[in-house]
C-alpha cells in the first residue's frame, strides 16, 4: 500500500494542516514527510496483526503508527503497549496499555479464517 494513502487513513484533525499532520491510534502526532525517520513525529507502517503470526500487507491490517509506538507494540496484537502520546501540540513520553477489542478480533478472523492463532481465540 502507498504510505501516503496509509497516512491519510489516520484520524483526521480539525486544523489547517491536516494534510501534513495526523495523530496515530495512540494519539501521538505524526507528520506526513517523516515516514521512516526516528524523529518525534516520525512514523512507520504497523501490521495490526503481525506478520510473525500470519498477518500480511492487506489494507485492513496496516496502520500509520508513530515510530516509538510501533517499536513498543512490537509483535503483540491482543494486548500491547505504546510509549508516546501528546498533549495539545506537544510530544509526551507516556506508556499506555491497549487491548484489541472483540469486534477487531472478529474482523481479523474473517480476513484470516485459517489462521491457527486466531482460531484459538
């Protein structure tokens, strides 16, 4: 998937520069032209259902995630942590814990019906 299309799928914000800045699913700021950088607003493409468990490059499985959050999430998908948030326009180091909701697990099961990891849930 084109990385800019993926960036554009991140939640839209009510501000002038929504084409440049977005927030990831952990509420951390990312900047369109910072893809692949390890800067405050740098971001990476995250596999919601990790490739190591059988995830792939399907659109449904990809999200733009601030690079430190992507690293903290690692290969986890049922429950995981992130390390960056924001307050207003400020970058904030903050460990947060997340759990995949049942409806998201259901969607993954639909897209990967033969996956042994998902079948066991």
